């Protein structure tokens, strides 16, 4: 490893903020093969004076405060120990229309930037109604592309989209998969007992709850599941997304009460879980589900974690799921289709040997994409820039 290791500053939401990008960034930073004092973070906050950050946070950008973007850029420019900036981008993270405030930051930054795009939209399609952007989002995308030395995407189809629709040269794009935890597999019954889940099959999902998750379709499938598997349980792990109305979460509760299954066969764990808690629930799980409703979705930390635990996964065929669950590493169910979800659950419960084979394939894939491996790829990109 070179003696002159790069100093890196990540621009991202960060723990303790409850956000998937914050969790992703923490996993990359913790695994990055450079000394701790070379890893710095500027945290994106949705509200001022809300989060108590650790010592690695050298500044805070307040989402809707333009001056904080300028101050952050100045701080990086003056810091001789920062050689490269890594921007973690998703439109809803930054203030202004479609997060346009981040462009102000990039225009005033004098250090080279590698941008990770966690979501890219096609210019030829109207964005999904669940998303927070309209058709004018492409201007922001083009500006970020212009000010970035390298663009990191999580799946190959997004690299292809950047080339074909945004005219980005191939050599500027790097595909680095979503990292996956490096965990030991375990028999579900061990963790079912540990968590007091009783007997029967466990179906689960986790993450911040919002309408695009499509969880009502699994809830509606449960009466049919219970006719054949009377002890089965569906556990929904996670609280309502902090920046979304609670209407959808309350709707899910109402749907569960309507079929008289709340706290009998469908359970809501309404809290932001620690990594250890998530892993324990995943290890107790027989079938993991992501019935999401946005075909364009580029990544999913939930699927990444479930694969790291070697779980049988049922998903709708959104972009990220199609790539990582290909080659029989999981099963696909149709969008917003109760019967399709039921059939996939029934398949896994009816054919345990086939389920175990898919679990092994998912686990083998995850072992090749550990956070340590992914962080090393990020390190390589930083060195190439410099």
C-alpha cells in the first residue's frame, strides 16, 4: 500500500441520522483501508441542532441552508489533509428543487470529486409517482456529472444509462456493487428461540416504512398463507420514514386489523433497529420480502443485508433486485400482486431443499461483495483520481 495514502472527505447523511445512505456511508468508511484520521465526513442534516455527531464529522450542511454548503466547500478547500471528496448522492438528501443546492457546493469546491449515484432516472421516462422528482431533474444530474471526476454506480444498467442518455464517457464511470455484511449463517430456530418468536415460519422485511415499499400486498397475502401454514408470521421491522407522513404506516396497521391478524400473525417492530438487532431478526427469518413498487430503484440495503445472512428472498423485479437475485439467487413476484407473492412464499415453504439451494447461492454472492471488498474498490477509485 502506498505511503502517501489519500485523505478522503465524504459528503453524506451520517449516523445517528436515521437514513439508509447514512448507514451505507458508515459501512464504507469503517471498511476503507486508510487510517482513521484520513477519513472525514461532512454530514447532511435535514434539521439544524438535531444530531449529535462523532469526531469524524468536520462540518454540517443543513439541507435548506445555502450558506452551509458554501462554508463546507471552503472548509474542504482549506484542509490540506483532504485530497479527494466522495459525494453520496440521492435527490431527496439535498435542499432546493431536486436537491439543487448540492450544485452550489460543487461549483465552489476545489478538490476532485467522486460521486456515488444511488438513484439515476431515465430521461426518456416520467419518474415514478412514488419518487420526489419531476421531469426537470436531469439538469441537476448533468451538473453533478460535470463537476465529478468519477461517477460510481451500484449496478451495470445505470452505467449503461449514463453512457446512452447522459453522454458520459465509459472511462468516467465505475460500477461498484452495494456492500454486504460478512456474517456467519445460522439455523433460524436458534434465533427464533432467542427472540421469543415461537414456532412456525417467519417472513420478514426491514427498513424505513414509506408507500413505495408495497408492504400491503404481503399483508393481504397472509390469510392465504395461514390456510396452509397456520403458524406463519410476518414481521415488519422499522419505523415510518422520518421525512414522510405517517399516513402509510397507519394504513398498514389498519389493513392488518381488517383481517384480524395484528399481533397474532403480523407484527410491527416500530423502531430504528441497531445492526445487531437487524441481523438477529434476519437470522431468525425463513423468507425475506421486498415487494417494492419502483422498478427504477438502483439499490437496496435490505436485500444486501438479507443476502449477507444467506436468506431466501422474494422481491419484485426492480433494477437492483434483478441484478443481484439473478441466476436463481432469489424469487421474483409481480408488482402489486397478492397472488404472485403468495405463490412465491408457498414455493419456498413447500420446497425446503430448493430454498436452501437459493440461500447458498445468495450467501456465496454476498461473500464476494463484502463491505471490505467494496471499500477497497472505492480506495482504488480515489487513487486513480489522484
